[in-house]
């Protein structure tokens, strides 16, 4: 009898773990940035700090996540348009940290020129 109860409890934990994994996998609508300190007020910003707006970002602001550290290289993109989109968003996001991904190595405001097709 005790083994059946123990087996049921273990089974319930396995199902719960699988449900949590599925939820985490499909939870793409929330910014996953780990946060940073607001240099103006010293408060902790759960979703990062926007230098452009001089305030903490909210959970739906993906600019904070993708523009706060060097995450992309030109090799990560299949076409120049996608690279340019990330470049433009990040340059507009944080004037103190232009081209955080170094996608425009010759500083002509055109990202990943090697991906341009004739």
C-alpha cells in the first residue's frame, strides 16, 4: 500500500516537472533578462535599465534583453535585413552603448554588409 502511495507521489512530481518545462519552453512573451541596477536611483531593475529612457524596462521590452549585452554576431543571421533590424533597435535603445553586438564594424550604419546580396 505504501509503495502505491509513494509511486503516486513520484508520478505526480514527474508530471508537475514536465508541465513546468512545457510552460517555460512556450513562455516567450516575457522578457528573460536577469536585471541590472538603475545607475540614477540605485534601485534594482528586474528587466534591465534603459539608458535612452533613463528608467527601468518592463517585462515586455525586449530591447532591454537583446541590447544590454553582446549576444549576436553576423553569422547568427541568414539575411542582412534581420541583422539591420537588430542593429537599428539597439542603436535606438541605448545611445551610450551603440552597436553592442558589433554588427557594423566599419561604422557606416549598415549592419553585416557581408550578408548583402548583389
